């Protein structure tokens, strides 16, 4: 039988502990990847200050920053990319172009609530999501995960989009849950070809409440870029991808604007290489509730939501 001295045993145990630590670190490291992200933290700004307020339908451009270990938020190390990479968001083919007070049906930098008839002006790019993903389950930065990690809502800037219900109020449009109204196209244009972009959506859904009668409605998107498909990486139960993998749908009734209780929120991957343009058809769908789009005196309702984009290092 081999007999070891106490000092030798301590040395062996220390060596085992170091080896185990190295194995764990390696295992953790296999799921940590660098990302390109949209940021607005006062030092690194994807949108050069000062950020204007809407409502506006003018195209908006944001620049990506490099984030070391960005897939898991293990430290925030934002740096400029050696070669600039930006993304431009624009609206095409708008169905409603004479909306009182805010001109078009889809705008950047707006929300309900400034007055009974006018929308509230907001920064076109901001981190005011009215939501904190405290459970870390909703948003994912990298195509291979980890799921629910990598998007920091205090740092990652989102473009604020408003889809107005005022045109539907003016038209006395049906409010059944099978009704669906086309508003136009959202174009996402990269300044150079990219691989596997991840789009995160915050707050697809809204509610009106008149006389204790509620009506929910939500923005739904359809990817129109040929040969590309959507894959849900993470998100609320309300966010669903259809069987054809081209539509981002709201799955539940009633609809509300909170990611924890009725809004569609989450991250989707567009798998592909050398992608320069993504085009989404934009629709507004009510949930069939007993409420109204608005009233003659209160006509500023709509669905306000955010979109941010992340990329794997490339």
C-alpha cells in the first residue's frame, strides 16, 4: 500500500482543484462569443448625439460596436469596429400618409400620451424600454446563445417605432381578432453584407381602455426577403413564429403592452450569409376585445415598440 505524507496530499489536492477549475472555465468559455451591438451609453453611441425626437418617418442609421464576451454580458467592453458597420431603418409603401398630427401611420420616436389627439414626442433611439428583463430569459444577443443573455436593456439602444391606430379609428375598422391591417414595410439595410443577424423586439402590443372596455392590438411582422427564414431564440410565449418561418405573430388574447403579461417580446435569428437587406411587412391586429380604437376626443392610441440588432463577430 502506498503511503503519502500530509504535505504531498495537499499538493495533489491543489493540483486537482486547479485542473478542475481550468476544465470549468473552458466549458464556460465554449458558450461565450463576441458580438457587434447597438449601444447608447454616453461614451459609445450608435446614434451620434444629440438624438432627435419624433414623430418622424425619416430613415434612421445606427452604428455597431464590438462587445467582447457580448453573448453573455460577462463585462461590457464596447469598442469601435476596425471597419465601420451600420444599419439603416426606413419605412416603405406606407398605407396611411395623411394621419393628422403625425403625418404617417408608422413613425420613429413617438408614443401615445402627449394629449388626447396628439402623440408624445420621444427620442428616436433610446434605452427607455419600460421593461427590465430581470429573469434573463427574453432577449438573446448571439445566434448560438446562451438564450436569454447578451442584451443589456440599460446599454443596448433600441429604435422606437410607433404604429398609429388613428387611421383605423377614422375608418371605423373592424376589431375582430381575425382582422389584420397592412401599414407598409420596415426595411433594415446593412452598410455591408453580414451573417446571421439577430433582431430583438420589445413590446409588440398595446391596449386602449374606454369605459372599462378594453381593446388590445399588436404589431405583427412578415419577412419578405426571399430565401430567408426566422428562428425564435428566446422570448415571451406571446411571440410566435409561423410554420413557414416568415412571420412574427402575437399568439394570445387579450393583448397588452407588457412583456411579462400580454406583449410579444423576444429575439429572432435570420440565418444566412452576406445579408444586406431585410424587408418586413408591418401589420396591426386587434384581439377582438369589446373596446375601441379610440374616440373623437381621444385619438392618439397606437402600438409603441422597440427594435435592436446584434451580430456575431464577423
